[in-house]
């Protein structure tokens, strides 16, 4: 069953550019992962510090494997310093 995920990351103003670079750097490798249907990064039109990922995975196992990928380590290892608040995540299933 396809699993969709929407994740919102809010940067601290002083780390916005650094976070943006880290997020952009993970798009290509993530799209190449097994089970990735699509992986899209957006910027909130009203607040440039807010980034939103919309992603679809073939299975929950594929999404779980993604969270352990090496290319996420630079982001995940600094997440508390980079973000103004915890990541908001919604895991969605087809209706």
C-alpha cells in the first residue's frame, strides 16, 4: 500500500540558508532510493523559513529504510540546532 508523508520543517532565521542547502542536497539521492515514488521539496510562499516535503513511497518498509539512509545524516545530526520547532509530520494512506 502506498504511503504518503507530508513533513514541515521550520528553520531558525539564522540557519535558514544552511537548512535549505541540506534539504536540497537530499532530494536527488532520495528520489533514487528503492520504493520512492516521488519526493518534492517546497517553500512556504508566506514564510521562507518553512519547508514542506511531500513524498510518496511504495511501502512503509521503503519509508522506514529511507529514514536510515546515509545522506540524511548531515541533516538529522543537526536538526535541533537548525529548526525553530520540531518537525510536523503527517503519514497518510489512500482513502
